[in-house]
C-alpha cells in the first residue's frame, strides 16, 4: 500500500477549483486508470482541512506535492477501481469546464447519469443464470438409483449444465434457446440439483462475432453519384477530421450516414449519432434499426433515469453498435468509437441553455479529436460558423445538390401582401393568393402545410376603454389568449388565468385582441374549408412524443388535410403528400435586433420549403411578405439563390460588423428575485475587471437588463463581451471567474457565463 495525493473535483458544488486529498493506493491500483474515478471525501466549504459532510468527488489528477502537509490532508475513499466512463469522456468534461467556464464538479454532475452520481456501481446488470449445486453429483446418483430421474429433458439439462460448468452459470435465456422451458428448470431446482444465480455473463458482443456477422440487415437504395462520393470520402478517413455534409432537404443525407456507418461497423467500431430533440421519433430510430444487424440503442429525454443508465451501460460494455441520441448522449462512454455524426447541425436544441451551457457540436468535435475519429456535421442549412470553418479549410465540405430518388424541387412564389385585398384571412396571415391555392390543392386531394411560429389564439388582450394590458404577474410579458383552454397563458413561465370577460380595472366588457397564433389560423381554416381536416401541431396539441407520432402517422396515411404547425414541423419530418407549403408571418424575423435572426429566418424558409414535393408530386412554396424587397426574401425566392449563397452574404455582413464568426462572444449574467442585488453584483464584477489589463482586449457592453428583465419573478442583467481571439476571451473569462470566486456570489443571486451565446437576451 502507498499514499498518494490526488486533486478531486467535488460533484455538484459551485466551485471552480479542485481540492487535494490523501489516497491510499493498493498494489493493484494503476494511477493512470484511476483518473476520473469516483471517491467519497469529507468536505465543508469553509474549513477544508476539518471534517465536513461527505461529498462525491472525481479524481482529476495525481500530484507530487500539496501545499498542505500530506498527513493533515483528509482522506478520499475510492468507489471505483478505474475511471467508469473512459479517458475521452473525462477529457471532454475537463475541456467543457475550461471552455464554458463552468465549475468543474458541476460539469461532471451535468455529464454523468444519476446512478453514477448516486455512487452506484458501473457494471452491467446481472443476468439470471443456472448452475449445478455442490451436492448435485450425489443427488443425481441417488435419484437415478431410485428411478426418479428419467425425464429426457431434465437429463439433457443436467448434461448442458455439466458441459458448461467451466464457464460458470449459464444464462436462463440461453437454456431456453436450447428448447428447455421453465418447468424443467424448476424441477431440477426442486430436486436440489440446480440453483439460480445472478452473474454478469452475457452473450458475446456483436464486435466479437464480426467474422460471421452480416452487418447489413436490409440494404437501402443504390446511391447516386454525389452520395457515393460523400460516402467514399468520409469512409476513407480513419483519423480525426471534421466534415460538413451540406445537402439540400431530401438529398439523401441520412442514406449517406447509413452507408458510412455500415463501413465503420464492419471494422468492429461503434458510432455515435446526435440528432435534435424533436427529430428523434420512433420513425428515425427505426430507420437505423432496420438497416443493421447490430444493436442500435437510443437515448433521449423521454427515457427514465433507469432506462438511460441501461443504455449508458450497454454502450460502455460494447453491447450496442450505434447510439442514436440527443445532445447529452454525447457523454456516453463508447469504447472503440469510430465515427460521430451530428445531424441538423444548425439546430438550436444542440445548445444547452442552462447550467453547463455547452453546444453539442463544440464538445462532439473535441471528443472526435480525442478519439481520433472522423465527425460529420450534416445540414441543408448549416450555421454560419460552420460554413466559415469549411471556407477556411478547417472542415471539409461535401455537397449534395440534387434531391435523391427522383423527387423534384418545389416552385417558389413570392407574394407581395401590400398588393393583396384586405380579407378575413389576412387577419391571420393568409392572403387571397394563398387562400385560393389552399382551395385548389385540397380539391385535388393533396396536403397543405402552413407554418407559423406562434401558438395560441391571439397575441395580446387589452381593454378598449381603459387600455389595461394583461401581463403576467411573474414576468415582463403579455399573456397570450388561448380560446380552447379558455385561458390567458404566459409563454415564458406558463402562468395561467381564466380568460376574462370584463376588464378587472374598469368593469367594461369591451376587450380587444390583436395578433394571431396557430389556434386562430386553425379556426379560420375550419370555417373556410369545412370539408377538409385540419391538423394542428404545436405545444398545445402535442404534449409528448406519442402525440407527435400519432399526428405524423395520420398525416402520412395520406388523407387530404391542412397541417398548421410551429417549429415542431420544420424539422426533419417527411410528408410525401404535401404539395403546397405556406409560411405565415415571415416578416417578424426580418426586423429583430438579434444579429442572428436573419440567419435563422433564411434557415427557416429553406427548411420549411423543403417539406414540399418530397415525393414524386410537384410541390409549391408560397412566401408572403409585406416587405418583398428585403434582400433575404428577394434573394432566396425571387432570385432563387441557394441557402449557401445567402449565407455567404450574411457572413460578409458579419465580417463588416465584427460579429461572430469573425469575433468570439460570451455573455456574463446575474439574476435574482432582488433586482438591486442582481444589478449591483454584476456592476461590482465589471468594475473590478475593468481595472485589469485583460479588459483592454475585449469590447464589453454596459450592464444591461435583459430585453425581458423579469422572468418567473427573477430579474436578469447581462453584459455581452466581444473578443478578437479565443485566447483573449479565455484570459478575460478566467479573470471574471477569479473575481467572482473572490467576491463570492451573494446569497439568492445566480451568476452565469454563456460562451458563444445563441440568443441575445
Ligand atoms: P435527407 O436526410 O437529406 O433529408 P433522406 O436520406 O431522408 O434525405 O432521403 C430523402 C428520401 O429519398 C428518403 O425517402 C430516402 O429513402 C430517399 N433516397 C435517398 N437516397 C436515395 C437514392 N440514392 N435513391 C433513391 N431514393 C433515395
Ligand atoms: Zn410569466
């Protein structure tokens, strides 16, 4: 036994540093393998060397010496005999802490499954097995003598168990596979010849049966030339490299993934596929599962903690070949990882917006680098940062510019709403041209899809007589009218009130509504086209995965219908019978003060338009605007420029304005129920940093209240910094962390850093 000093990150403690502990090492312990292992340590925040409550920690390093005498260091007790999640995950988490400037212990908390945070064992669940008892030989002899052991299947089972004895217990499932059922097993147990035991004996992993395993279960379509080039290029790379698979909607990106995955699996390596939250329906999952003879495992937020942990263990122990999961699946241990795919890489659900505010793309690329394997970012509308990196040659871009399988691209029509007559439909974003087109398509038995990113019936309610506006009591936000639920609902905190009939201020019954949402559009369509079913898809009609699946299945059954939906619709779903797509109220995205809103609008138009004419029917997309001269709308629709061309215009604008991807941003924010406290703390931090040389290298906004300052009774303040290099940003944020640690966050105030923020608050 020997004594070492280890640095320990305290799981879920808001502390940026690690602490030193003493660790007794046994002979068989390998310090290299113990980095990342869990330990239990005594800890109290203020008296570090005195005994405190026990805390879960992660060993982050072995040290030669400590500032504290070894003898007076507290002792850490090992939970694991080696790191339970592997070196690559360990390093990815360490990187996340450094890059996102988030306390190291809380990074581990965010990345580890509940069971590991609770100190549970990281081992495959035990499998029920059967084995012969010690007394078996004598018992068998005596039963045989008495003529009480003659059933052929019982004899066969004894024979099987005897044969298998050297390998330990035999899994019950394997016994049943050999045609022996429960009554026979129970008969031997009753006789005292056999007994059930729990063991961790599983079947062989798929990769151990590679010689005889046919990887492909059902083959897909023959690839077109573009797809084949993409598959060959990616498959030829066996080390770290980032690819951008830029393929228009319906160009067969998923087919490219499936073919590349097959090539990786054939080498006995496993694959991680990350997809946006909403896109992970059983359909997507099935598409992967149907293709391969190796276990495909899914991981997403609808699973229970227990199910998530089972998936985690299955991947860790090499039982799964492909893991298809959302954002946080990226922290799943996968030995022998051969490829990472991040589909719909522009999707904002890859960014975590609270706690550890990471972008799955940043960490997935880091992990691919650590595992020395390729990573593919796929999208029809890549984000500008990604395109810029491809332009610089940091990523290799592969293009799919044609639709696969003979489907043609839809025709576009730009409608100048200022020239349309005022009509009933116009009140909910449907001009006469679009109204007529909906009629024509539904008469032909086709489907129509209308997109509007605002749910509810009307946006505002106010009193005609006294002007009272109905705002949320907890947020600086107007409440939305929901007629079906007969409620006013705050879309920030979900606060609900009964829909008032009279004004509580002046008692009059003249209440006015303005602005329209999906519910009102649905009502208009019902009245206007009474014979056609309307499917509304938004958070009010789709509460979970099953609801969405049911709706999608109804639509896919091909019945004539009009689909009205929010952004839930814009993602990945394939509706082959949709021939007309209309976007209502695109103008909102053109005049936002958020510098990313033009990029988001261009992505939205392209993605929504991509839902039309996916099969062999010719599709049409109608875009209506009161500002048809706007360069983005005009460029995309009237001039039929590609998303890539428009993206490059936007990138040039960003360069002139010194915005990302040419600069690097972060937001530093505080919030509290006590407005003053939140405001003062951020001011104090900024006063301190502004005295340091690091402040000279960055541009910082003043301390500002968020656009919506009060949310759920908390007041939010922020500063956005813009830097010319990652180094400058890191140096500055390191200093911010130091200042915050020295000042200590006041009680009831929360502090956060968001690196590469996506939404300007
Ligand atoms: P994306 O992921 O780019 O949206 P998919 O891979 O889902 O595209 O392909 C769109 C449709 O085209 C799917 O129905 C798919 O089966 C079909 N498809 C893809 N590649 C081919 C091909 N080479 N030949 C025929 N059909 C194809
Ligand atoms: Zn609210």
